[in-house]
C-alpha cells in the first residue's frame, strides 16, 4: 500500500507491504463532506447556533475585536475573515481589530499578519499581535485560574472568537474559547490553566470532565465572547464544516460534527507507528509538532517504535521547552520538577519524556539538533521500513499521516 505523509509543504511517499499494515479503523467522513468552502462559510453565518445574526448582534457597536489563530495553527482565517468583517460593517461597527492569539509563541512579521488575515482584512481592520505585557485581570475561574487577558479584548464592545476544531492532547479539543485562553492571556494565566494537564481527565476528545477545557470555558464566559466562528478542516486543510453563533453552544455543536467526521483507532496495538503533525504549519517547530506524538500514544505497543516526520525549520520553537528537552531521557526527574513547579514549555518536554519511557522515537527532520533529546535520527524512511520488515516479518505498522486526527485512547 502506498502512503503520502505530509512534511513541511510537501509529501513523503512510502510503500508498505499489505501484510504488515496494522488494521486501523478509520472514521473519516471528510471524503463525503462538502467541497465548496464559500458555501460552507456562508451557510454557517446564515444559520448561527442559539444566536441572532452577526450583523444584528453587533449593530451600532463602536468597536469589535476578532480573535484569530497565529501562524503555528492550521486555521485558514483569510478564507472567512472578509465575510465576518463585511457583517460588522453592515452593523455599522467603525473600529475593527484583528488580534492574533500568540499565547507564548513568537510575534509575526507584517507580511505574516497580512498572509494570515488576507488582503481584505488587512485593508479594513487593524492587525495586532497579542502583547503579553498589555493585559488586565478580568476575574478568576472556579479552578483558581486568574484570567489576565489582553486589554485590546477588554476595551472592545464586541468580541468574536475564531479558530479551527480538532483534537487537542490535553485540552480535549482546539477551537472555541481556546482562542481567548491561552490565545490572548498572560503567561501566568496559561501556566495556571495548563498545570491541570497532569490530571487524569485532561486528554484528547474529552470535553465534559476535562479540567483544562472547562477552565477555558469559564474564562470565555467570564470575559464574555459575543460570537463564535469555528471551522473543521480536511486532510488538505480545506474547510469542510463550520459553525457560528453563541459560545459555547456553537462550539459544542462543532465538536459533535468533528467527532462524526474523524476518529482513528486500531484493533490491538501496532509495533510501529508512522506519523506526522500534518505538515506546515503544524511542523513549523517541535513545540507545535509534539501534539501529534502525544495523540498516537494510544495505538503503539509498549516497547514499540515511532517514526515521526516533522520539518521543524524553526527548531524547538520555545526556549524553556528546549532547555527541558535536554533532560528528556530522565522522566522521573522531569516529572518531579513539573509537579513541584509547573513551567510552560517544560510541560511538553514532560509529555515527550513519558512517551520515551514506553516507545523508541525515530525522527525525520530538517532540524539537526534533536538527537540530544532522546530521538534517533533517520535519513531515509523507506529504507528504514524495508530493513525492519525484512528483519521482523510479522511486524504490524500503523500509518497515521495526520496525528491531529487521532483520539488518544
């Protein structure tokens, strides 16, 4: 069987003997989903969930702030921002700003902002990167998280959250109020929220009992998100579904749609899993790409092997993460450190470290510094597979081209 694995902005072709392929159970409804992106977007805006139309809700508001994904996310915001802005103009909103949810990620260049938002948005709204120094306490959640949010949000009369929905390895799902927290919240806020990732229920596809996700939902209610627009993407990053309306009712509808489209499980466990975060921009750095590794942990045997393809042209992507990754082979030490003092960046190193206690990870990447982190570099994936199959003739291999579509089970 032939597979195409996303890698950066291209694909890697692999051939695996049929008898060695693990019996994956795909629930992939994206092939039957609509392909007319404009219609999907229009239909979502015309049929808001539990809400009036966007133009009516925003009518005569003096200012509006649209929360938009940063460059490390897959969300093609430029495809729908023009529609949202036109609705706001119809509502006579004079001041429209687009706030990129950086969280603790790097700032954008002006060219990147325009690329993310689109030409129309750049000409009709102010494009602003989140500034972690320009925040104000909006309140505290019942989980004890101080919600220090961007003043650009708090000074706006109307708040719109946008993004794309997919599985998230400890927040359950991306999308929804996650555009607000961690997107445009302080490091202190993000640290408090993410510290709950160590809880048992903080796993992919869990919404109701997930403390990280419910903390995020509380933040959304506390700050008051006035309108939500979320999309669902297929394997090639095309919009195949969308929801709009009241948060979090629209978001809950969105995750039901996502679950009805995507789920990949495996009968038994695989000896080898080959996966990718889905190519650019998900593999722009290891900080982002790591999520795919965590998502596939449920389909790999203890002692099994993982081949991870991630271009990582920007290396680690975060300084604290890079620092903690140097001790990633010592899980006991890292797990104790994170329990004593939760450190952003360190949390992802701990997740990788835990995985390495049960699996051997081989990496195919443009970045050459990962060998110090417990990963083993390979230069030719096909050769590696051919040799392995010849040596272990009954080996079962699971190929998951996009690790973001997998439930961690």
